[in-house]
């Protein structure tokens, strides 16, 4: 059962404890509010200000699990705080670990400070959870995909258009790497895991994947330098630094170019051009 008074009080306290710079929101010179405004939290949670305000005022219908998950992420809650919020709203907390999509506050704080750098947070299956603005400009909005297509490895073998983002010379290694990584995850997570489900789908859909799967390669690591091909600025050579959240098995990828290089200049141009549009591939009925 929902605890409306407890939910409202918890939301108010968490909102008031956050400062704009904690969540990547600009602080105006004449700002007087202590903590975040309701409209700022609502924007972070991708919901209307009216809906969020009603929760703080102990009004409105019981929020869904999806709404509570969005609020927990928008308020940069820890796992313990997230679970508490779910219980206040009358729901069982989601699972923790590799299957969780709740990003830790630490990773979010780092990403919020990377507005001028391509960066993204992904799951162990290559599902993009959050991107920096320049990350969207580089690869498109990778959070827009649904179903199995959320996994970049799945898209690699089922959507030829996904390969256009990478230099052709990189394709053979990337194919091996994705197959190798998924095989390792299936062994780690077990036959009933989401990794195993993706492997079964790919074995049924991709001859290339079947061939690579039969090779039983494991342990292939990404190259330190990635070669992207952008439709407007052309090829970029970017170094990739990785930060791991071991509790959630989430990865923060940060892409940088050598100062003074052609790729560095192209990143500056890309920051001016802004995000490109990527249309998610159409899913088959059994993938929805």
C-alpha cells in the first residue's frame, strides 16, 4: 500500500538536498531556491511538473513502477534510496545487479560533467542507458531502441545500418568481439539469462553470428582507439576510456581525441552541429 505522506516527505527532502550542479543543471545568477525546483526535477524525470508536484502534495493516483524508476534516476538516488522509494510507493523494489538499469549516482555525476565530451553509460549487454549531448551527436540517440535491438551487439548482426558508424576495417574484429563477449556472458549468467536469450535469437537470425559462435572465442577486449564514421564530419579516431560500476555491471565510456588532431577538430565541429537523428530498426513481432 502506498504511503503518501512518507512518499511526499521523502521526495521533498531529496529534491531540497540536490543542487543544480549535482545534476548538470545550470545555476542562474539570481537563484534563491534551496535545492532543485519541482519543474527541474520533473524535467530530469521526464514527466510533467503537475504530475510530480501532486506526488509531493500527497495527491494523485498511485505512481507506476516505471514512474518511480524514473524519479529514482532523476533524483540520483542510491540503490538503498531507490528501494525505499519503491516501498513508499507500494511496489516491490526491482532486482539489483547486472539486470538492473538503475545508474549509480556516482556514474551520473561524472556523466553530467561531460557535456562537451562524447560519453555513454551502457549495460553489460551493450544497452545504452544514458548519453552525453555530444555522445548523441556522435552516434545518434542509442537509448531510443526497444526490445533486443537495445543491445548494440544484437543490432550489429541484425541491422546492417548499425555498421555504418564504424570504419569498414574495424568490422571483422567487432563481429568477433561481440560474439566473444556474448559467449562469456552466457557462461557467466546462465542458460535462463537475458544474454542466453539474445544468443538464441542471433543463432536463429545471423549466419555470421553462428559461424563466430562456433569458434568459441572468449576474452576479446575492445581496441583502445575506435574509428567512427560520422555522416557529416567523416572519420574520427577516438580514444576510449572505460569506468566500471562493479555492483551494477554498468560501463561508462568516454571518447576523447588527441588535442590538435583532425579528429579533435571534427569533435569541435560536431559540438556545433548537434545531435543527428537515428531511427531505431523495426522489431519483428516476436521481439517486442
